């Protein structure tokens, strides 16, 4: 087994503040196996992206130790590096949802470390989003999905306290119903490779993988992270009672069979809304419309188990 140069970036508050302890465990274990390991703790939102981008070329693997927010930040840092110089991305799950880890068979912390030591890498499509934040145009990237409308409100209503009390299985469902009480569907204008649509919509989503919300909600049925396509869902405006009735189908993914949902694949999506709609990416609110969403095929390498297939 060849020694690897690995940087661990940990969110200390992940997993009810287990991040720092888990970081020490991972570093000690990897060093005992002969790997060259550096470890960094994040200090504020966005810090993981800065850490990853600043020193990326010094390492073969940069591992995000935390939840999906930490993984997303590290991925954004890596996307700032020239493609030929990008290290591989690894995830060591400590958060609530851990959807990236779950998607790629890495939901168990110890198993994820084993993949880091003995596994291989696979290419992963990455979503690039050009959107507005604080009055400026910014670029962000995501691995799982980007959604405008209700999904952002769900995240706003699923704060740390809700996650701590209800855990992975129920916290996002609690956030869903809390958000439903106040959400009003905006007027969207959406364009994609071969069409366009306008009107009041509950949600616009571009998915790169099937599941979100800790593996509880199948928001993009059939989506694959390596097929070069976004799975787009446009959900028409529904009343609160209609949404409640359809909640089981939202969990199962069968909501896309509803007559009020357009579901198709594309490589690019333009989203505008009145009033401007917030966008959520991989579990964090990242800005507002207008936004352009496009897929970058095979943009990152992700560490997985040798036998893993998705």
C-alpha cells in the first residue's frame, strides 16, 4: 500500500460537535498506516472551500469530515483548482444528512476511512450555478442538486435545533411541514436546452443524484452522477392540502408522475422568478435567482470502495 498525501478538513460542530474528536481519530489512524496526513478545522462558513483551494496541489486527496455542507465547501474549493491539478475528494461522514456519503456507499465513518485507504476513485459530474448573492453575481458548485423555491424554505425551517431533536430520519420532514405553513409559490420563468415554461411553481429542481434530506426524499428518480445529464423537475403550484396529500409520493419519488410535474433531462437550466427565489444546493441556501445551472461532466474524482457501483 503506497503512502498517500492526505488533507483532512473538519467542521468542528458537525454531528453534535463530534467533528474535532473524529478528526483526531482519523488522523491518528491514517498516520499509523504510514500516510502523510495534515488536519485543519474550519472556523466559519466558507472556510473549508478556502482551505481546500489554497493548498490543493500539495495533496493527493482532500477529505471533508462533516456533513453535506462541509463536503460541498471542499468540492467548491477543489473546483477553483485547474482540472489537471485537482486532488481527489473524499468524504468522512459526521453530519445529519450525509447524502453524498450515502449515495456512494460511505455512510459509515469507519467504512469511509477504509475506502480512503484501500479504495479507488471514480469521476463525478458537478453542477455549476451562476446566481445572485448580496447583489453580486457569484458562481457555486454542487454535487447532489440545486433547487429554487420550496426546498430553500425547508432548509430555513430545518435548523440545528430541529436536526438535534429529530435526527436524520425525521428532521427534514419536520422542516417540510414547518415551511409549508408560510411558503408562497413565486412566478417562475424557466428555460432549458429544448424548451421553456413560465408560471407559478412550487419548486424547480436540477438533480445530479436521486436522494436528499438524509436519504429520506427521492427528489430526482433515476438521476445518475456520471451520465452527463441533469434531472429536472418543475412542480406546479399546489395548495397546502394538495402538498400534504402528495407528501408520501415526494418521499418515494413518485411525485414526478403527477400531471402538475414536468420531469425531464437537460444539460442546462436558466431560472428567474418574481419575487426573486432563494436557491438551495446540497442542503445550504446559496443565493437567489436569476440563476443559470449547468452540468460539468466528470469534473471531480471521488474516493469510493473498489467494488462500489451506483
